[in-house]
C-alpha cells in the first residue's frame, strides 16, 4: 500500500532565481501556485498533464523540457494514468488532482502545466472547445476584434464563450462542449465557427495553417481540439520574461487599454482576490449536474 501524501511539501532551494529579470525565486513561484490552487485545480483535476519544466529557471543554455512520462522516482502517492500511444507505447501521465501534487511538481521545476481538454472517464470527449488566436505579425487590436467576432458567432448559436490571455501574445476563446460527439465532431464544429469569423473579417482573420499565407492576419487555430493534445489552462505561469500568467478576462475588458503583459505572478493574485465570479466558470461542470 502506497504511503499517503504528506501534509506539507518542502520547497528545496527556495532562493533559486527562476526569472532573472524579475528576481522571482522558486519560493515565489510555489507561493503563487499555492494562492491560485483553488482556481487552477478544477482545470487540472482528472486530466493527463504534460509538464513544462525549467528546473534552473529561464536563461540561455538552461534545461527546458516537456515531460509526459511520470518518472519512477516520483513518490507513489503522485496520481498516474497509463495510456497507450498510437504506436503502442505506454505513457504514465501525471494527474494533478490536489495541492500537494501541484506543489511537489513545482518543486521539481514545473512552471507550466498543459492538461488535456478531456478527463478520466471520458477521454474521447472534450469538456470544452478552444479557439487559439495567434497574432503572428498582426497588432493586438486585431486579436481583440477577432475575439469579439468569435463571441458574436458563438452567442448566435446559443453558446456562452469565455476569454483569457494565453500568457504570451494572444487570446484564447473557449466554450463548453455539450453537443453530441467527441473530438472529431468538436473540431469540425469549431472549424466551421472559425471559418465564419474569418469570412466576416477577411482582412483581419484567417484559418490558414501555413504562416506564409496568413498575410499578417490573426490565425484562428482550432487544431488543438483533438484527443491527446493539450492546452494552456488559466492561472498558469508561462516560462517567458515577465512571468506572465494565462489570465481569465471579462469581455468588457477587451478594449484598446488591455495589455496581456500586465498579468503577472506579482499582479494576478490581487486581481483574483477582487473577483466575485470566475470569468471561466461557464466552462466548469455544474456541481451535481451534467459533466
């Protein structure tokens, strides 16, 4: 029988600087994740997770790798889910179901968590659909315009979309998937919505996969809506200068004043403390209800 999870996870080397430009330490990162765990864990729980690990922090030549396999050296109390790849290999994914696991992984150098869009028990069916708005060379004002057009398209179908920063230069528009079918149906539907939005804004948006043919337009990417693909959930750090956070937004915040770089490890906790309602609440299952 596996030993139970400890009540406290020790942060080793707490003074190690992970974000040199900001002077953010490993202790700072652990403290941030502890503060936001109540909001983050519902988007991680029960989902296979790929870890983006930078054990020595940001910097040229420092290790930066993606981890799907849960190492045998991890404690037995870390939840795992073994899945087969298309070529028959077995991958023991980590499940981040609780605060203790979250903090253990942070102590192992995980800065960003990339969960599947589906959960244990329904891995072939996504909980929500993602529209990833990649600006490329387009100005951020165009990203805002495309997000609003997607909202109009989705609202016209009776959907309640949510929006967040990607934590880098773009925006994510998300909506619960309550229709019939699994990933194939969800992705086909999403492409139809994205195509209509691009047709409404032909000089601003595109669904063209090839960068060379985007002509400075915002790319509406729906390809991550597939089994085994992963997404950037809300509230996670991104491993980029500034220590930016993928941050949920209210639609009324999509104005020319919006600057995604303002949402950082140092600013987001105070912002969340002011929020009475999580803007991404429509994506989560209703307690005791469907999903």
